[in-house]
C-alpha cells in the first residue's frame, strides 16, 4: 500500500512544483515587461551565445511498455541495417471456454493490423488504405519466423524483491540466449514482404465473408505445429486451470517470438509499427463441434477461441552495421549523429564558453546572461541545427525533440506550446519544435527548437543550466521515457524518450564546433528587449 501511495504522490508533487514554477515565471516576466513598457527608451536586439554539442551513443534501451512495437528491417543510408524482432505474451480472451462435443480444430490464424486509415470504400465494401508508420523499402523481403516461446516474461523484477517492474531491453535476445528459448516453429517465410491491401477472408463458397484492415495475417499450422498440435494443446485443457487462469496460462504457453533476419548481401527491407493493442490483433483458433440437438454426427457447428497480445511484449533490435561512437565532450563535434531505436543522440550544454560583453571583453557566457536579470525581456530564444546535406540525402525524420536530461522531461517550452494535434502528431507542438524545413528538392535543411521559457527559468528563477538531449521523434505527443541498460545516477544519459525508440529514421546535423562553416554551424540565439536608461 505504501508503494502505491508513493506512486500517486510523485506525479502530484511534480505537477504542484511545475505549476508553481510557471506562475513564478509568469509573474517575473510580466513585472519586467511592465517595467520596460513604462520606459521611454528601449531597444530590441539579438545575441548569439556559445554552446557545446556532441554525439552520445545509447546502450540498450528498455522496450517493454512501449505503446506499439516495430517489426522488420530498416536500412539507413548512413547507419546501415537494423532488424526489429518481438517477444510477446499471448493471453486467452475467454477464461471459461466451452468447446462443445467432440471439438476439432480446423484452422489457426494470426492477425496483427498495421496503423492505417481508410482512404475510400466502394459500393461492395472494399477499401483502400493509407498506411502510417512504415519505413524503408517495402518491396525488399526479409526472413520472418514465428516460434512458440519458452521464455517466461515476468511482471516484476526478482532483483528488487519483486517491488519494481521487470525491465526488458533492446538486446533481450542476447540476454536470454534466444536459440535455447524457441520451441515449435509456427510460421516461416524466407521472402516476407508486408501486404498493404485490405485482407479478404472467404467462406466455403469463395465469397468474401470478412474484410480486415491491412496487416500481418498468417497460418500457424504450416510447419512443426500442425492442426493436431493445436488440438492437443488446447482441447484437453478445457476443464483445468491452464485455460481458466491467466497466470497458469502464461506459464503453460509463454508466448511467441517473432524473429526477423535480414537477407544478405543487401540487408534491405522495411519496418512497420504494429498495432498489437488493437482489439482485432489476435490468434483465432477456429474449430467445429457436434450439434447437441442433432443425432446426425455429420451435422456440426462452428466455434472460435481467441488469444490476444495484451500481455508483456518487448522489441529486440540488432544493428548490423552501426559503428558510431561517443563524440568529443570537451570541444564538441562537427557532426551530430542522431539515430532512433537504440541508436544515438546529441548532448547539448548551453552557455559553454565565453561571449563578448558591451565593453569588448570576453566573459563567461552564463554569468553574462545571468547578469541581465531585470534588464532583459527575452522575446524568443532558439536552437537551430542544419542538416549535413553532404551526408544525409533522404529519409530524414520530420521531428526532433529537446529533453531536460536531469529530470527526463521535455524542456518547459513543450508544455507552454498549445498547438497540440493528436490526430496528426507530426504537426503537434510545432512552436516548441518546428517540422523539418525542406528545400525545393524536398531535402532536409534545418530543425529549430524554441527554448524561450527554459531560458526565462534560468534568468528569472535561477534554475540550473542542465544538460539537454536532442533526439529524433515519431510522435512528439508521447513524452514518456524508457530506461537505459546499466545506467546509474552519475551517467549523463539515463533514459531516452519512447518516441525516439520507435523512430527507425536518423539524420546527421552540423554541430556547434568552430570547425563547421559559419552559415551551417548550429546556432543558439536570444532575441531580447533591453532598457537604454
């Protein structure tokens, strides 16, 4: 009970502190604005400040608890190929099954929809779809194998006396020795490619009986697990606890392993975000049974038993060619390498270096900035990063996000931004973080992050100038973070945004190092109003 209360108190405490911070910031801001408005002489200016930026490679990241999961192969022109596999529990949707008299399993089908929207539907009910969150070369095949898993996914971590959630990381197949944890092979396709057409399920007469949105739909009786396998697995357990108790079922049928392998030598393919939490995502066991009201044994009825993917699931990522290392934390990097999944990001340290003051002297930039308290009204402050078009020519992510690495949250400007868009997240929070600016050839040019309120907190409320993290993003609305394997409180990077974990795409940006051509060098600019008397 104490643990549950603490879990509630922590978010409430954060909200109270956050609210107080905003009120205090607004009060100071309005006071300065009022003072300046009452002054006859004032000027609006811009000043560039130094900052440090360098690449930081991530250790394996926690992948259980994600809102969705990736499956497939993505080949990045700069970072090489990455495979995304999945290990997942499956859970019975009916804990009191009644298979009827002399049941016989007829088919076992797995279906997982992609994220998609209907474009149009004809008079017969056939629809075309726009597929969301698919990446890479959809015509290039990869090998997909689906196994019954022998690995028990736990809710709680025994290393913490079962008080904390068990974390599973993006190298889970290595940690559990996946080759010893695969049981029966349920499905295998050496040339798997996703099908983005509406799925038609036909009846005995060849007529369309059911229409499904595009997704993965495969037969789980073509390999080692045939019809008799499923018959022997489920039917004898109708009246015991295996099918009437979730915990017992988890131990009895521990889940599935979706193993993805790239096909050499190209190692090309595509990666899709799977909607495993969709109510239609399931394994359907279709069976027939004798009609109890008929004496004729040839007259049967149809039934279906369903298993869902609502339990624990985790991604395994394998980087086949990724060889980026940590950058220069002292002098900064000329290039910043940003890659999603369990890739890399950039550490940002504002006010790192000296700046010229009004007298032409070089002074500490942070001390100079803080000396402007009650003198400057910050109108706008931005970080701008330019895409290195000599290295990055395609498939750049549309969005990047800037996080406070001490508190593992987006910077405060995120919460001030009212441009929320939950229908189309790529256009959400576009004041805090612009979409990628592109040129006439649709090549990426620059990203701009606004940090006006973040700087107001440093200037007006003496907030700490914390390290910031720049990450790629697929959905800026998702602010939650996941842990990094083997990280400690002393590490500068202890977690990454989940939106970055779910982003296969990467980019390369020009850094803040003075070796970078000035018009392409990353910029830290503050626009301010200052009294002249």
